[in-house]
């Protein structure tokens, strides 16, 4: 074997051994999600449900809080998304989605701890919406809806756990509603 060739092979082997741990680190599964962060909070789920019913200024206040609570990532033009968990004093948020152009928000609420649908309905004055079974007869939870000052707050419960809020949907009242 010529000395030049032996040097190239040696360098290649050295590089492969040196890079191998870095490659393994990139292909290993991601660690479990970090525990819900609970930095000093200025809001709670009750506020996220009621502020929008004060009108567009309340909607803007919720949007600002979601940007503060989550590391909101831009998705498409004027759309933002954040992943939880985010621990609040009265529950844990699992995700948030905000569309600036359509003025729509979707907020996920974890089942543990349960945020009571009864409490949410009392706070917002929401009425239960009928028909929360799929076309195939599968339980998809119960829906509630409240409107005030040009805004609508709708929330759904967990299937099989109708007493717990699962998602909160917020948007302006549309003319056909």
C-alpha cells in the first residue's frame, strides 16, 4: 500500500469515528416533552373564555396573551401556532393557533387537570349545542356557544369526559349566525 493511500484511508477512518457520535445523536428519538412551564402567569383559562366576549379589544388581549404564553411560530401569512404544555393557575393549555386575517383562534385544553365545562358555561353564558355525535354515531364531545359584542366563543368537551373542556374556538360573529 502506498503511503499516500494509507494516509487517505487513515484520515477517512478517523473522520468516520469522530463524526459517528454526532450522527447517532441526530437519529436518536427526541426526549420526552419538557414539563409544562409555569412562568409567572397573568391570565387563566377563565380569562381566555371571557375576554373575547368584551368585543374586539378582548379578542386582541387574548391574542397578545397567547403570543406571550406560547413561543408562537409563524406558519403561513398572518398565521401563528404554539405548542404546549403551558400551565396556568386553573388548567394546562396544549396548543394555540391564531389567524390574524380571519380573526380566528383555537386553543387546546388538557384533560388533566380537567377545566369544568359547567364552569366555562356559567362564566360565558354559553348554551349547549345539539348533535355532538359523528355521522357514524361516535361520541365526539359536547359543544357550547356564547356570543356577545360581535364575538363568539365556542368550546367543546372531551369525548367520554363531557365535563371537561377540550378546545376553545374564538372568532367574530358572522352575519349568517
